[in-house]
């Protein structure tokens, strides 16, 4: 089947001798979110499913065009831009860490209604009509997928309460999903179960990534990049933390971060960070 013409999505391919990573990115109205498709000689593995229905549907069309069976879908964390599209893949096994499954179950109705209200008359076209929640439990650790070694790493209290990071250790590749944003404003609206800000834990994880000598980093938002992105993210989070701890909130906080990073995309995440930290 020929590669389809894509209306919404863009694809960056990272090709190696025995596998290809397709970084499939939504446009900015879909939050620049990435779905990572790992193609091995015999099958496919999808990490995350995008958010808006037209984007998820086009992702499925793209996957079907490759001509290999989709073995499974993995959802990295509970934020809706990563699992709403699961409705398009309801006929495949959908995996997530147990904590992610629990969190999606807790939040699904609320976030679906919230996004339907945002989109108003267009909601039926953009937001799935039903919640499709991962049912297959995933455990951290090593796994082999069609001969490719993967390391599944659970990270807590950073960008989300629980995030799944996927490492290809034999190839020095990291798929950190939303632990890394590239040229986009990173969301920092979560607190720990103890009510603490998550900046320090997140920064510590990024420092740990710096010691691993990754040559390729494929983020959750924005284009694939290299390990220099960790220092960029650390600096961004330290600046955001400084604004929050100084008492800034609302438009004053958002404007300060925009002034510091005027070329970044996705200002919506700054608005969402403010709402979740200070208005919920």
C-alpha cells in the first residue's frame, strides 16, 4: 500500500539497520504531540495515540499503509493528548502501567467532558465519543520486541504522576515522551501526592539522563533531537520553578516565561499549567 498523503500529521523517520522509529507529530491544534511507531522486520509497536480524532484516524491510516501488523499499543501516561486517540485503536491490545490505567479511569469522564466543552459544536468531530482505556497491564523492565531490546522505565512525580519512558539501550536511543519537550513550552501543572511541586524531581531525572550518553532523543512534543535537550529542559524548568516560587501566577507568570522563550511553540501548556497549579 502506498504511503498516504497526510493532511494533518508530519512524520520524521529514524532508520537503523533492523528497525525504524516513525515520530508522528500532530499540528499545534493537537498540541504538537508525538506518537512513536517502532517498526521492526515483522511488526509494529505504537507508543501513544494522539488526541484529536482526525489526527488519530490519520495515524491509523498511516500505520495501515506500512503493511505490517500492529502488535500492540502502549500509552505512556494519563494526559489526554496521549490517550484520547486510543478510541481509534480499540481493536488492538492497549497497554499501560497499572498506575496510568488507574489514573485514566479516575480522570477519563472529567477530561472528555472538559475537552468537549472547549470545542463546542466541533466536539463530535474532534473528541472521541467514548472512553477507551488501556486494559493490559505493563510492568517496567526489559522486554524484547521482534528481536529489538527495549527497556521500560517508570518515572513518578514529574510531568505527570506516572510516566513511561522507553529506552533502546543497544542503540543509545531514548523515547522519554513528555519528560522532554523540544522548542515547545513544557507543561508543569502537576503536584506530587504530598502536594509538592514536581520541578526538583523532574530536573533530577533529566540530570540522570545526561549520564547515559544517548545519541538520539525522541520527545513527546516537538522534533527528534540529541542529548543537549536535557540541559535545555533543565534550564527551562529551573526558570519556571523560579517564577512559581516567587509567587507569580496567571498572565504574569505566563508572560514572564514567554518573554524568556519567545520562539517556543504551544503556549496552551502554560495556560494549562497555571490552571492546574492555581485554579483547581
